[in-house]
């Protein structure tokens, strides 16, 4: 084969290999104006190799629930960066609902009701402490979820998954991300109606049930819990649910 032809073929293959990943990724992107629900989980932290929140939601990527595309993204366990990345995702995809997931202890799924404008002085995955105890100076001290918490709890109970309402999302990245999500001001044309935070237990956790038995939150159970939550959120978007207006408790 002539040298010139070899060079041409080599360059063609190189160019194709460079552009092909972009084409594949572009194919996974939702179309402009396509109804969507944005779901996030966190990367592992604290020496763990997995994060229960990510294990619970990662399988949802690309699924369609009630005609809405589910977008799943992982957030870093780094102060402020997680919130900035989440806000950028909201601006990029214009979702109707945002459901952020985090991992807690060996306890039932927690539907978080209140985000607090405070954080603990704990190091993140980058080894940094938060800049201050207050998340957003001048913002309300507490902001309530706009998810239909009652409906989510009911659907999880119907699925025999341990669940509880919570008014304390902790003082780490989960609460900071939750508060900034609720304090975020979408554009006037944004379709965003519902947003909130769900805590799940770590993989392998055994949670006490009312009958004295213990419920095993293996990966299948975590995925099922996330499925039920997302279907309840979509059900709320179909007509049932809260107003979607963020409410502060104290100023």
C-alpha cells in the first residue's frame, strides 16, 4: 500500500476515534425542551469504596418515568463544589424536578423536610474545611423541601421499604447541597417545580422493622427505594402534590 494512503488512513482513524466519544455522549444528552427529572448521588467518602446514594440511583440514567427522561449525575464530596456542579446541571438541563440523594447511617430511608443554613467543621474529600459555619449569609436559616413528602412516604410504605420523615439532614455535604438546592433561584422560564433531598442507608445495612425483623438494604433494595421515590415524584408532577414554592421557616 502506498505510504501516502497509509498516512491518510491513519489520520482518518485518529480523527474518528477523537470525535466518536463526543458523538456517543451527545446521543445520551436529552433534547432541548424534553421533560426531565435530575437525580444526583455522591461519590464515596470517608475511606469507603462505595456510596449508597450512588448505588441507589446510578441505574436510573436514561430511564423514562411518566414521559420524563431521568438524568443521573454524581456529585463530589467537596464543600461548595457539589452545590456549584448541581446548579450548573439545573441550568444546563432545565429539569422539572431535582432529587438529590445522600447516604446516612443504618436507618430507614429518610425523606428530608428541612435544609438548614449551617454546616459542621468537617473535612471533605479534598481535605478542606468549610469556609464558615453559615452556608449562605443573609439567607433564611431554614428552607423546606418542595417534594410531596407525604406521597413519597406512602409509596415507600406500600413497597414495604422502611422510611421516615426527617427534619435534620446533618451538617455535612448532604445538608449544604440540600440548602443550596432549595436556595437556588431558577430562571423565569425554568420548568423546575419540585426539589428536595433523600437519605438512604449504606449498602448492607440492616434496619429494624416494626415486627421485630430486619430489612436488608442490599443493592437491589437501594435501587428499588430510588425507583419508588422517582415514581412518586413523577406522580406529583402529573398533578398531585405540593405547590412547588420554596418556603422558609425562620429568617
